[in-house]
C-alpha cells in the first residue's frame, strides 16, 4: 500500500492505538466525577490538578505502554493479522522505542512536577500496565491468572488517578476504583478469545488459550455481575447503568459461544460506559465522535480498511 502525501506520518499517532483511549478516558473521568460526588470534603476544597491536563498526560503514558505491547507482540500480531503498524514495518522498532521513551519521560516527569501523588500513581500505572504486563521476567500478559491480575491492577490505577486528580482526602478511592477494575477485567476475558489461534501458535498461555471459550465467557459474565452488584451498592450509577445495559450482551455471548457475539459485548460495553460519562461531561461526546471518524478516515486512506467499526 502506497502512502498518500503526508498521511504516513500519522502512523506515529495511530501506533498509540487511540481507540483504546476510550476506556481509559472513560474510567478516568468517571472516577474524577466520583470523587466530587462521593467525597463530601470535596465541597470545601478545590481540586488538586487540572483534569484535562492530567488526562492528556495519562494518554501519553498509556500510549507508551501500547507501543511497548506491540513491540513485544510482533510475532502474534502478524499471526492474528492486526496491529500491523510496527509488526509490518510501517514504523521501525527503533523509532517505536524512541517514541515510547519520549512519551514516558514527558508523562511521568510532568506528573511529578504537577503533584507528588499524581506522579506516584502514574508510576503505578506504568509499572502494572507496562513493566509487569510486558517485560521480562514478568510478562504477565502471556500468563492466564497473572494476565487477569495485571488488567485488574491497570484498571484500578487508572481509576485511582481520576479520583486523586479531583483531590482525594482519604482512602475511599480504593473502594470506588475497584468495580471499575472488575468491569475492565470482565471485558479482558472476552478480548483473549479473539486471539486464541495466534496466541496458541506463539505458545502464549493467555486465559483464553488455557481455559477456552466456555470458561472465559463464564468468568466474563461472573465479573460483569459482580461489577453490577458492587456499583449498585456504592450507588455509582455512572458505572451501574452501562453495566446493566451491557449484561444481556455478555449473556448472549455465554449462550451462543459465538465470537461475533463476544466482540459485540466488548465494543458495546465500552460504548455504553463512554455514553454514561458523556451525560456528565457532554464535551466528551465530541471528543469520542471526532476521534472515531478521524480514525476511520486514517485507516481507510492509509490502508484501505474499515476500522474502527461496531460490526463484529
């Protein structure tokens, strides 16, 4: 495929996998709001940090992590025929490492400059989603139970960053961040199923590879139910309502054991959660729509493929 004009330079943006920012931003903003709503002390104080600035920095940090993940997964990405910007050489491994390093230094450095607590939680995000998940001797992403734990800790730390950005005064954020982490784990179980063939050939023991369709979907359904119960008890309706809406999709996937239904559950769970946050922060809807169609234009113009899309 030949690049058109300067569009090839957008590879350095889209290698960050910007559509994965949707769940990151959603969890961050939901927990930013949760602090203001649930922490009564917040009524008498100001927020510690600018949420827009912190969300930009956490975007850069997770972009670094997503690049790391692609570098480590070149072989399986080729076999699974996805994430081909690095795997197929559109960006060299050397340049990808440079980009990831720059993003890491900017995000971590700026976070510590803004606030010590923000810097520490950013380090936690990087350690769980970057180091433990991707690097030796850990490489938790290739192990069934540790992969689940890494995703839980990653979701938890991102949720905590939203709460702390709004000015956490106590450890209450640990309770409120937990159901968001559980919900992300529910989705993670399903995401392992699409890559079973390629991961098996690469000798990766993800949860989907080791336990197969039936058990993985059962675990996803179980974690989704726990998320619904937990969020209802906490009266966190920004999480409870989309979780309830997504539950039938998990149930359908469990009954049919069909990969198309699994992928629908993944996509619409993220969509429902994002729309719930848009009710609180309407400007977020414009960001989501803008990035969605910008991504469609890029992938169509650069590679002549339709992505992203809601169809399974």
